[in-house]
C-alpha cells in the first residue's frame, strides 16, 4: 500500500501550497450526507476485512495441500473461489448507490474523494477527478481489494515449497489470522470513532477529530497484544525463511515488521474511507470546500 500513501502525500503537499494562509470553513453535513459517509466507511471496511480473510483462507489451503493459486490475487481462480470478496464489493457499490445516489444528495460528500488512486483509476478507466458517486463506489471496491492483496503479500507472501511442514504452516497461518485481525481492528475502531464524531459535530475531517490515531477503548492495543502472543505460541519451531513473510531472522523482527505492515494497511483503510487526495495538479481548490464557499 506504499503507492497509495506516496500519491496522497505528494498531492496533499502540493495542494497545501495553494491554500496556505487561507481559512476553509466547512459547513455541517445534513443527515442524508452523514448516512452516505458512514455507509461508505462501513461497507469499505467490511470489504477490506473480507478480502483479507479470503487471502488467509487461500493460504491455509495452499499451505496444507499445495496448488498453483496466487493467494494475493482476489479473483475466483485464486484467493476468492467462493466469491465472498466479490459479494462484499457488490454490497459496497450497492450501499453507495442507495445512500449516496438514491437518497438524492448533492456532490458535497463526493468532493472529499478527488482522485481514485492507482492502479484502480487506470484499471477502471475512471475520470480524474472523480465525477460521480457511482465511480466512487467502483473505485472503493477496487481499493479495498488492493489493500487486502498488498497486506497479504507483505505479511504472508507466497511461500515456495508447499505444502508446508506442520510447524511452518502453523506459524504462517497465525501470521494471517492474528495480524489480519489487528489490521481490521484498526480500521473498524477508527472508522467507528469518525462516524460518531461526524454525527455529533457535522462535517469534520480525520485530522480534526483525532480518530486517525485513536484507540479510546484499547481494542487496537489489545488486538496487537493477542497477535504478538499468537506468534509466540505458534512460531517457535517454524523456519521463518520458509514463510515468505517480512522478516526471516527472528520473531522479534517478524513481529515488528508485521506491525508496520498492519499499521500501513490500517491507516490506508481509514484514510480512504473518508477522503481521497488529488493526484493531478493543478486542480480546482474548490474541490476541497463545500458548495460555493471560497477560500
């Protein structure tokens, strides 16, 4: 998911140069707009979690039985043979249609999602900036898959020499199970925080609410503790070099890099649930403000 983050950072920095010294006043969203925002966040989060579980399930089968499946590709011939992720994508796009199109809201919410990140923008031939809620739904469905696939590739890789030994398979499965849960908890907990803040205060970005880094009930820290304990229990006898994960020398390094990869995927999941920065420059500054407000 590094490509998503780099594009966002570059584009945001460029745009900040344009609006530096200006004050942007954002009006509150109405109830229909808030419903659109929360629906996007909930269905997007669910799609990422479903994709990640599909990747884990594929690896579990491959670790035990071998096979040619690429578990980091979420299609019917690889990591999604039962179509669970495809169904989650459909629920996402249908949710956006119902909450953001059928409801009849204007383009204020859409203006928070300027550019669909690559590779999804090109793969789906979407306009830049995004021009409709339908396009946004398609973009989010694709991005959910990219986050899940990239996280799977970073954390579980694609081990050679399958089927794996019992010890190696146990550790490999624990990586996907426990750190996938940690990553999903980051997204679920922080989007829940953001949805609550927006409902209470109207339109507020992630930086204003503090939800992008929050862990008010300690659920994220708890999930990380369980993940680390899971590896301590499942991995002592494994040969880490056989697992194609992010570290091959010792469990301390492995747990550290898995936390980093999980944090990256989680941050992307939270960020893209609420905003997509521009990837083209120059772009009209009014895409950052609602309606006809000026900067």
